[in-house]
């Protein structure tokens, strides 16, 4: 199990779709690793440069309805091979959210106020998150400043993370 | 307390409640195509679990890039083909018999009211047109579906959308669903099921219903469900005539999947069809919609008619009605992809293919290719396409391209004029 912690990439837009996360032209790849250089290549967001901004990050913080559109699990895979295993947003599209937990990764919803505060206080700084999964708590830190946020995930999502994903869970139960 | 359609289907397929409001359901069908299935197949092989829960309940097709355009897509097709043979999957559709999954599988009679269906494709919601619970899933859900015949879903909270009144001339199912998405937004039905009802919906053909349910996911919905009625039974009759004594008997059986009168809805939204007009999208979200009248004059480089949204016979007829006896603009590349071999054959028989060719359209084989910028009509940077597909995302039909979603009639009129144009101009 990963630690769901590390440097943060802020994406300040709602409705980022899975075509933007990984364009369809790369869906002919049959290994996850081949997706690595193409993460967020078509993202429509001013000031964002995937080649410069993704390297070294482990967590994405974004707005609402992240991962809408195509069902492609290539989107979580493209995040995973880039070392990103946690996305924090106001809300997620259903299939993307399920795909994340099915892969043993995390998609965590926070209230709009919390997301607004994260953007307002941290998005301009070099920010890191450390996740305490047992205590349901994120510790956010930048320039010596820290803030704590509690979160909740469902028992089912937690069971999937602990099992290592849905295939392992389903195989043990059904 | 009464139940919605999806709640009744969940009850009838319940396997387990692992936690909270999560239900694990038994699946009546698992649909597969060559883009999202090969990774699941390879993973099953790697785990030493290369099995399928029931070969008769798995339906597979090569549709996204066909014929293969390069070695990578050829390999994806080969992995699916070899797997289908290895497991004796009777319903596998390859070159010559293949078509866009969400048009082909209903045409083959693989969908029934009350079914539970998953596929590694977000537009699986299309099959809700038959009163089924059909949902797009990722590759891991698909893999478990193939192996175990189950999938986990959250309790299906439902929104009811009623369409009342009469559709004005030149307004089609596509305009109705674009208007609905424009109103409720791309996040308006996330994690919810939509039930579509009202006189306009009841009068629609199965093809028109599928256009609407197809785009339910563009509002975030898990599935867009229509109530099974005489139209549903008539469409399915060639496939179910051995199961029922009469169409009335089939209807009676399927009506167990109508909602209870006291079913609980999260919201009920009513649209007056009389106030709708032909619509087109602008920008990069399906909720960015405007009346075609306000977009009129926008030049386009390509017009595409096809896809799981609008590649069925009724769509081709509507476009041909506009194109008949006319030529498309020299500045436009017109491409039409009949969604299935059955649609293609029907269009040939009705003289529709000739109308398209006489007008200057290129007629391709059935495939999804252009809709997601994979083949058969990819845009160059800066190019604009009026398209009958379902997504206008940035880069969707090619990096740097712009897509305006429209109905087949509007697409045809736009091809003639070379710029976005209302079909009523050419349609009497």
C-alpha cells in the first residue's frame, strides 16, 4: 500500500475530463508505462505546462467533477506511473472515482470551503501533503506553514485500498 | 415506499452489500471492445485466472479502430479475437460483421428490459433506452465482470426528466438531449440514474431514445433509463418471439420494470419541447450549448455523421432528407459512418448511401474511429468539425481541433452551406 503523500500539483479548473488526463490517441498502448510522458498533455488550463509541472508531484488538488467523460482506466494508470496516487477534489465523476479505488489509489472529496482554502493558501507555494489514513487526516505544509484537514472515505473504499484493489477484493469474496 | 426502475433492477440482481449503500449486482451481460478489454485480458492471464464467468453472456466487438490502422491497434484486435476464440464466446464480431458497440448490440437483441449490463465504455448508458441498468466502467470493473459476473454500484438515486409538448420541425432527439445537458450541466446527474419520461419520449423510436440515453453520461449520469413499452417490444420482437406467446405477453412481463407510482426521486425536471430549437455546442464541454440560429455562419472544415449517438438508420435518413439532390460545399470534407453493417445495408437498400455519395460524402465502414480522434476523420490543429457525436472535449477529434455537436439534420445542412446552418433552410 502506498502512503498517499508528497508534493502537490494544483489544477485550478472544474470538469477536467479523462481525454485531457490521457488523450485517446494513446489508448492503443497496452502497457501502463507507455502512458507516462502523455499525462495531462491536452489539458486546457492557462499557465499549465505538463513537462515542467508534473515531475516530482504525488498528489493532485483540483475543483469539481474531476475525471468526467470517457471511462478509460488509462487515466488513473497515467497518474500512477507518474507517481501520483491521490487526487483531492470537491467532487469526482463516478467512473473515474471508482477506477481509482479499484486500482488501490485514492480519490478524496473535501468540502468546497476546504478546497477554496487549499487553493487560496497553498496553490502559489511549494506544497506537500502527508496522509494519515488511520486518522483520516491530511497534513498540508508549505514554507513552514501547516494546516490540517480531516476527510472521510467509505468503508468499501477503504476495504478496496487495503485489499490492493477490486480484483483482489472480488476474488476473495465472490 | 415505492421503487424506481433502477431500484427494482438492483433488487432483482442483488448479490451482496459489502458496506454502506454499495450493492454488488449479478450481471446479465458484459460487453467488450478492443480498446479497454485487452488490458483486462492480459491481467487475467498474468494472475493465472484466464476464465470467463459465462461465455454466452459476454458479447465482444472490434469497433474503435477497424480495420486496424497500425501494429498497435492490430495487436489490440488480436488479443480480443484470440481470447474470444479461446473461450468459445459465441457472439464476437470481427471485420465484416462489426459495428459501433452501442448500435450493434441492441440491433442483435442483446439488451432486454430489466437487464444489468457493464462495458469498459462510458456510453454503455445507451442501453438504458430498453429499460435496462447499463453502466460504463473501467478496466478493473470489466475484468471482475468477465471473471465473476458481478459489479459493485452505489444505491441508484434517481432524477426524473419529463419532456412534454410537441417537437417543432427540425428539432430531433439530439437537440433534446443537448438542451437538457445545457440546462443541468456536465455534473448535473453525477452518480445518479436519470429516468426519461413524458409524451415526447413515449412517442420516440428506439433509435431516438438511444440518442438521448447515450448522452446521459455527458451530464454525469450512471445510466439513462426509458420505460419499456410497445415500441421497446416491437424493436425486440424478432429476438424474443420464442420467449413469449405475443407482444402483449412480452409487454406485461417487462412492465415489472416500470417505477412504482410512489417511487422516490431526488428531483423531477420538466422540459417543454415546444420551446426547443436545433442546438449546437460551442467550447469544450457538452453543456456549452446554443441554438443553431446563434451559431449560424461558423465555418467548418469537416462534417461527421456517425457514432453511437447518431449513426443509426433514422439518423442517416434525417441527413439524407436534407442532402437529397444537393452537393456539399467544396470547403467541407463530409464523412458518414453507418454505425453497423445492418444500418449500412438498410441505407444501401433505401438509396441513402447514393444520396450521400452524390452529395460528395465519403462513406466509411462502421467504426467509432473519428469520434475520439483515433482514425477515419482525425482533425488537424485549428480545424473545425460539425459532428453528430457526443463529446466536444478539447482535442477529442484531434489535438487542437474544435468540435461542434449537432443533430444529423443540422450536420447535413452545415455540410451543404460550409458553415453551421439550420436544416429547416433546406428541408421545406
